[in-house]
């Protein structure tokens, strides 16, 4: 297994962990519970939407570099069912990115540099490390909510 394969696996696993945590909150009917004043993070569902939107943005950055479209142009989520549906699409897009990257040579992968709007320059491994930590950070945020 290459390092890229491992990072794709870790991304999928950390997102699945996040998703399962959000689902526990949904089963407890607390998805709409207001937890802070910042709109983007005001409810558990909004945190879920934020994570999906971020994953879509990450897939857009990678798509630009590999010259294939593996992202959704506009995301609109109003409820948990729409969240679940888009979650499947975005995860499928990451699977498609993984397949496309598997077709590239190691040198091509090593030459991918992503320049996100927040600044800096990331090679693909660094970018996936960022994605993985983002998933983990918000899972911990949800776990804290559950424990309160």
C-alpha cells in the first residue's frame, strides 16, 4: 500500500468516524440543538454540513490539479436526509479521485502542488493530512457535545 493509498484510507475512516458520531446525535434527536452563536457551527447538523462542504472544496482543489471534475458545484443541505445523500456522493468523488491518482505515476503525484485560498502550498500528502485532521477535529467537537 502506497502512502497515498494509506492517506485515502485514513480520510475515509476519519470521515466515517465523524459521520457515525453525527448519526448518534441524530438518533438522540439533537441535530438541531443550538450549541453556539457562530452560524456555521451553531448545531451538530451545521457542523456536518461544514465538514461536507470542506471535503467538497478539498476534492475541488485536487480535481483542478488532476484536470478531472470530482466535486459538486453547489451544495445545498436543509436536513439530515440531504446530508446523507450528499455524503455518499462526496465519498464517491474521493473514491474516483483515488482511482485517477492510481493511474498516475509516482513522479506525477509528487509534482502535484495544491495552493488553497487560505494560503500556503501543499503537496498531496500534506493536503490529505490536513483533510484527515479536519475530520478528526470536528468529530471531537461532536463527541464533546454528546458528553454534555
